[in-house]
C-alpha cells in the first residue's frame, strides 16, 4: 500500500513538473496577421476625429495615461497618450504602453500598418498577442485612419513603460492555446455615417466604446464571453485601481423587470452621461463618455432600447471594500 501511495505521489509530482516545463517552453508564442493598408494623414478634420475618439467614446486616454492623472483626464485634460495604466488580475500584470511618437519608448519606430494590425487583429508590432482589452477589431477604415493620424500628431514623450508580465496562469493559458488574438468576425466597414440611428448606436456599443465588453458576463481569466450580450453580470473584483471596491455590471437590455435603463428617457440618458463620474473608482470611463456628442449618445440610447429583452436581475452593482461580491 505504501509503495502504491508513493508511486501515485511521484506520478503527480512528475506531471506537475512536466506541466511547468511545458508552460515555460511553450508560452512565448509569435502570431501572424495581415498588415492593413491604412496610413495616417495630416488632414486637420481627420486628426480631430481621431482626437475625439481617443478622448471620447474609444476612451484611449483612460488607459494610455498615468494612473495619477485619471481625475484630470476625467475633467478634460488632453495630455499625450504616454502610457502608465496598470491592472493586476489573475493572468498577470497588464500595462498600457506609451503610444506617443517617441522613437525610443513609444511608437515612433512602429509603422502605421503595425498599429492598424494591433487594432484589427490583436497582434503587436513584435508579433505578440494583445490581450482582449480593446474592442477595435471592426472599427471602420476611416476611424482607424483617424486614430492613426491623431497618434502621429501628438508631441513625442519619452516615457519607458515596463512590459506586461504574465503570471504562471497567464503563461499556461498561452501555452495551451486558450488565449489567442482576436480578429474581426465581419469585414470592417470602409466608413460609418455619424448619426442618431440605432445602426450607428450598434457600431458605438460594439466596436468603439466597448459597452458589450463590460456589460456581458465573461471569464476574467480568459476574456471569453459566457453570458447574453448586454445582460450584465460581469464580476469585477477589487483590484489596484478601485480602492477596494468591487462591481457587477448592470443589465442594459430592454427587459422591463430587470433592465436598468428601461424607464430612462432619452433625455435622462444623455444627462446621466454628461454628468460624468459619480463614484470615484467606477471602472466605467465616465469622464471620456461625458465628452461624447449628443447625437452619438442618442444613437447609443436608441440601440440599447432596441436590444431584445433578457430577464437577468442584478440586485446590486457596487460593493464596499471587504464586502462579498455576489448577485444573491
């Protein structure tokens, strides 16, 4: 009996050692993806559109600026996107890089095609995976060019950001092929007309502002969506950005019993967004969304109101430090 037990323990230890070796050898993968033929321009209107997206609905400034500047960013400061945001979760410590034109620490030596590929295919200029924090795979060609043009127009800021560091879990997910680059599911449009229609609201909610990314239940370890789109329920445990607060995202569908905006008028919706941040550590980039044009907020409201109803009650969305994160 003792020999059997020792043999079993030895087998388990051997498997653990083999898994550890496999992960360390196999996790650091290179990926291939096409380089979109999209290039920055110097047209002032195009640059202005890119600036609007970066500080508004696409909320690039919420991550690509120093964490100690978040309040100023919320209040309208438009500083260069020099990086600095950091998030510590189970798969690792993720850091937003410097995306000013600095040649040593930013994107000065990264081509337009490589930046467009990162947005479209989640593959970086050095052929590594970009974890699924940005939903820009199906941005229109016109909006990708606008963002490229704005990024190139910024002053270069020398600001070296440490690279993202994966935990053993993150490396295991990479080695086992669980984590893969996200590519467009549909052919991205050449251009999108900015108006107040539900069609443009769908574009904003799914391809620009990432409403679906947070208001849909998902596995925080892999990023995989597990719930009905926009029905809420995504658990956001306390991390280094929330001062101990935890969150569960609300249901945005049109369900009359459980949809959080069911009884909101269009005017209510616009006023709430224009009011900006109320809870200091909310993960929602209220400061960026407060800068959105009213026509776009109308489109977003009309799209959300047109969503099919999903009955999913989220009784509580904000949890105090130390409070159990639960929907019960």
